[in-house]
C-alpha cells in the first residue's frame, strides 16, 4: 500500500546480527515476523535473526538503501 509517497515493504533478513537501529536509521520498522509469530518493533537493541521477516514504511530511496543493506 501507499502512504504519503511511501510503501510498506517486506524484507527477509539474510545477514547475521543485524539490529533494528541500522534499519530504523533508513526507515521505520513496523513489524517483525519470526517463526510464524508477529510482533511490533521490539526496540532498537533487538537483534534480528536470519529468516526473520520485517515490514518497513519506506520511500523509493529508502527501499534502495535497505536492499543494499540486505545483500
């Protein structure tokens, strides 16, 4: 969906030890899905695990930055 020129985008974490802070500097983290359980952002020190799915609210430039971060 679109929200003021931004989109909700889904990413799957493929890197180890990526924390919320790195993502939040680019785009607000809305939701984390881990092992079939969904929960809101757990805070900036929460460590994401490989396989976690995240949902962010991002504009086009933020999407590009996040894709690069996930590589």
